[in-house]
């Protein structure tokens, strides 16, 4: 494929992050657990050596996997997440007071990111009303229901993983590897996407594009993908396939 | 004889109805999928962005891009659709899911639920639990009636940090089932495990409920 | 195709609206101008004779087309729209005080509908600050910017037009006929969809479904489609195709 | 000699830059697409849900499902994507569009814009205009310097109901171009149509501006 037609296309993850990432930034990082994480960009971010990062990501990776790599190198100062239960190094740093942590309910986190990308200052949600999550936040009672004011979230850089992308930055995700990726793509000053297959414009179904190219400033074809499975769960051949009657 | 884990899942499955869209939590709630009545159509939502979650894959058919909210490998069905996290929780928060079946650490007599955090222990995070209890039309909780130490878990007030206030519609424990028609009502004991007496439940339950 | 497998499938538009629509309801109706409107359901709604409706729709149809048909029969009491310039009967009723009208900026209207479907009580937007749109609404100033509180919008019934749908209610829209349809599908107590092609589950790409079936309570295959073009605008064969250099 | 409609469109096109994502309003702004410099890549957004709007179709190639925000038939390009109205305005409101070129009834010296409503006349609605001026990074207005009756349209204060407050970055009229580097600055006269004098502009402009 020709890369000369588009200035969005970079040769590899390191060059795609050059001039974009720097110390002290807020980064968004797509993925749910190990599913749909920007593997190549995370490696390049680690190799870039930038430090003191605030990272918005649903999870914090596993030990030595995904964002876990940046925890090992101590490049992350603060995480904004909904669940970080899979990571011993995270736990160690957090308990030692070396790492800041802000928990958001998963849907509130996703909606705050969407709001940030959509130019919405804040929104009222019932989620978290009457819990620790609402502490220090404005609330209002309407028809007996309490709503919490949650604010839009934006980042300096978003690191995104898609399945297919074209040189215009149009992206399509695959199955549940979509998760936070399309929302984060909208909420950063610079969005860098890695894809498994980089194709020419016109190759993707225009009705099926999940992230229009306007949201993607830089794009690479990832060098290789590990695609770790966190919890391989299998059904025995003789088991009744009755989880859902379709 | 108190209900087993499998009994609890089977009992919870009786709260399903044909055509329901359902979100199942991690642990015993996941087992509920095995007790859907034959011929009943129930569609499972996974909050990581999937509607129509199928059974676990056969060996060799697992797909790293296809997991449920518990991060387990799953399969797709003909009806399956995928969507973003924001769209997934718009679905949940907007009241489109008929039923959520969740685990708990504590339930209070006013319907408060605590299931995400024990102060002093490492906090893993609430994940999607707060969104689910705030958004899903009906919330059924499945838990042991008492802790391993024998401390009651259906209480006057939750002592642990809350997941949501006044959000539990039905509580199924290994000893009994408590239900209420609306969130303005208080709980009523509606069922006992075989061999369990109302007196035993009363003794092990600080929460106020009717019989 | 077999319809017995799904209770969501109805034989025609009239039967799909039976027991669903009634006097005084709030209805949402998809479409942008004449593009992507639920033609068959609008006809059936007219034939149902229900009156006194509040209709949320970006436009009000043209004379005798789309919602214009319901204006002629005086079934609409109030419109919530962003632009109604194409309709003389609308103008006559409005100037005669026979029709109520609430204008929303187009994006605010779309976002209010999304919020209604997403369980969000309200959101703060810069749109309309300092204009008539903000009158009577709460505002707040953050970092010198004024934001208006806009509230989520829900309806009793949404009438939706998609291109393809399956018997589970999964929908795919075609090109710019998508517009408000997927947002409205999420925001009503009962969503009735009409599609050009009704197919079996498994026929649609699960990564490409725009409206998951959970949002659709009833679905029909439309009997026929007029697909009026409001402003046919053509390029001469010899004209330079330079509107965009791709 | 004042600029013609085509001149205005050509002048506005000079505000485009390579790689820009642009929204063009109805009327003269639509003509701007004809003056994009050869070799320059500009992507047009239509707020009804399309990015990468192509030229009008040849006869017989029109598609009722493919229109722009002015409801005109258009075509798609290889880069084109479609999305919902909510997603389209998330794109606009979120500041992702580089430039909007819009028509106007009045512009005020403080950057206020009025372009949707004349009290006493039938009101058609604001459509997406308020969203565009509130969300797009840079707003260029194209309009006649005076009304048909000769009344000035670049004023001290808008008298018509506003579309947005302090939202205009550049004003291109048939007589002159006014610009300001940021919305904290006031307008400066930066260009005159051929044969038009600064004195003539001054005479026809109640709005305060620098020269």
C-alpha cells in the first residue's frame, strides 16, 4: 500500500508518537482488560521514556502486559479507571502511595469521555448517587431522584486500537475489542490509532465505519499482535449449549 | 438444608421471563445462564459492549477479541451485536435492560447495596456495578445469608461503602428469598430453602422485613 | 422469510401501531427532511386517527409528504423541531395559533434525544448561550464560557426507518437516511421500526449493526417506498468534479 | 466594484487550508466548494450525518438516501463515512471541525451573529446554525455589506435575535474583509474589494473596527 497519499500514516509506533507525547500529559488508552489494547503504541510509549503521565483507561493492564508495562517503568503518576484488580505491581505502588488513583463507575467513565469529545461540559446521572463517587460533586434532586453532575473528560493524546483503518483515519473495530476505543478517539487533542490492517480509502463500508477519520490524526499498521487472553474459558464438547436459546 | 450455589443460580433463573434482556454479574450470577428454561428466550448483555452473549467457546474456537465483562472468552449468536462502552452504558443507564442479577457483600433493609469495596483492603474498583444498579429496571441480588464468620449480610444499614441506594428488588440467599413489589415497599420473606425455618432466618437477619 | 420465530415482527404498519399509539402521546419520528422518514408508519399513524400528538422530529415534512400528512389531518398539537421551513400548511396553522412549536438547535435536539435514551437527566452545552434558546433555562459560567442546561427528551413511541433489519430488531441504516433514527430508537417506551429488507438473524454484520435489537419492540417490512427527493441537484456532465479533492 | 457572489465564495475559499475539515452553510458558502485550490485536500462535513461530501450527482445517479444539510442530492467519496445526528453534532460541538463558512443577516462588532430569525416573519428555525457557531473552531461569515434597502448589516449590536455571541472570527462582505486573531480582539479591516475605498466602508459600517 502507498503511504505517500496521506500525511496521517506513519511508519511505526515510535514515529507516530514522536512530537506528540511528553512528560506530564493526560493520555487515554483504549481497551477492556487485555482486549482491544493498543499493544504497539504502549510499547512505543514505554520506549519514549515520557514520565509523570495521567492515564485514563478502564483497567491498568496486567503485570507486564499492556499498561502494566508502564507501571513497571514508573511512567504513570495517576490512573483514572473503573477496575484495576488484575495487577500486583499496581497494588504495590498504590499501597506505597506512589500512584494516584481515581475510580469512576465504568459507564460514567465512558460517558465522561464521550462528553469530553462532544463538547459537553457535564451531565447529570443517577449513577453513584449516595455513594463515595458522589462525594465532593454537585447533586440535584428531581422528582425524588438524586443526580450527580459528572464532567466531560479530555486528554492530550489518545492511543487507540482498531481492526481495520484506512489512510484517511476511518476505523472499524472488531467484536468486543471496540469497547472504549471509539469514545476515546473523540476526546483527545491528538489521537493515534494502530490497526491490524491498513487499507486504502474506499475499502471500508462507509455505513460501517465506527470512527470517522476526522478523529484520527495519526495512524499506523501495528507490527504484530499478541492479543493475550486473560481468562480462557472453554465449554466441554459434550456440554449442552444452552446459555442462550437463540 | 441451605441452597447450594447451583440452587441459587436456578432460583435466580426463575426471575427471568421470555424476551428479557439481562445482565449477569460475575460469580454465581454467571451460572444463571445454565438454568434458563428450555424454550425461553433470554438475551444476555455484556457491559463491555455486546448484546446476545453466547456460551463459552469450544477449545480452539476462542477469540481474544470476544470476551464478556468478566473477561472470559465467549461466543456470538446470530442475534449478536457489538457497540462501544459509551453505547453499552447508555443502554444500561437508560433503563433498557430488564433485569440484572448481581452478587453482594451486604444488602440493607431499605434496598441499599454494597458489593464493591472493603475499607482497608485493596480496592479493585466498582467496574460497571454502580451503573447497573442505577440503570437496570429490576435488580436481583444473590448472596450467602451470612459471611464465612457467620455475620449477617442482610442488615439494617450497610456498613460497607455503597454501590447504590435503594436499588435491590429481590434478595436470594442460601436460606431464603426476600422480595418487594416496588422500591417504595419494604422487603417480604417470600420463600425458604428446604428445611430452613422462618425462625432461623429471623435469627440471622438484622434487617427488618415482613413475613 | 419466517415470521413465527419472533414476536417483534408485525405484518404491516397498521398492526404494528395497534395498541401502541393513542391520543395525546409524545412521538418521535426519524428523518431529515424527506430523507429516512418512516413512510409506511406515518401513513398508518394518520389512518389510526390518533390526535393531539406532540411530535419530536427535526422537520415537519412537506405539504402532503411525511409529517405534512398529519398536519393536514390536524392530528399534531405540538412540534419539537429545529427547522420547519418547507411546509405551508405548517406555517398557516402556526400563524393561526393552532399549532404549538418548540425550536431546538439541531444538535441540541439530537443530544437531548440521546440523553433521554441514555438515562441522562440533562447536560451542559455552549450551544444557544446568550440566545432565545437559553431563555428560561439554567446556565452556568465556567472559565468564562456560558453553558446552558438542556434536558433529556423521551417519548411514548418512536417511529423509525432503517434500511435492513432482522427479526430480532437489529437495524442498519443507509447513508444519510440514518440521521435521527438511531438516536430516537433509544428514547421511546415503544420503538416501532420499518425496514426495506427484513432478514433473518445472522444476516447482518454484528460489527455493523447501528441499532441493537434491544431498542426495537416492533418491526415491519415497509410495503413500498416513495423516497421523495426534496431538492434534486445535479452536476452537468462537463462540469469539473472539484468539490473535493480526495 | 463590489465583489460578486462568486468573488465572495472565492475569497472565502482562501481561508481553507490543506487537511481542513469544513462545514459550509447554505447559499454562497455552498459555492466555496467550487474554489478549493487544486491539490488542496479539504473534507466537507454535512451535519445531517456525513463526512466527505462529494459533488452533486450526474443525472440518473442521484440517491434519495444521500443528501447534504441543504437537502440537496450529493455523492460520496472514497473517504466518506456516515453517522447519526447525535454523532454528527458531537463532532461539531466537540470542536473537531476546523472551519465553518456561514451566511448572516447581521454581525456585530463584538462578534455576535444573527442569521436565523426575523421577528414578525415566519420563523423557519435555526437548524444546525447555533451548534455550528458554538462548536466549530473558526467561523467565517459571508454576507452583503448592506441590505437591499441599503441598511448596514455589520453593526454596533445585532438587533435581530442572536445565533451566537462572540462567535465570528472573520467577516467577508461584498465590500471588504474584517478579521481578528482571537475572539478577545476586535475586528480589523484587512482587505477591500477592488475600487472600494476605506472611506466608503467606514460610511456604511456602524460597527467599530480598526484599519
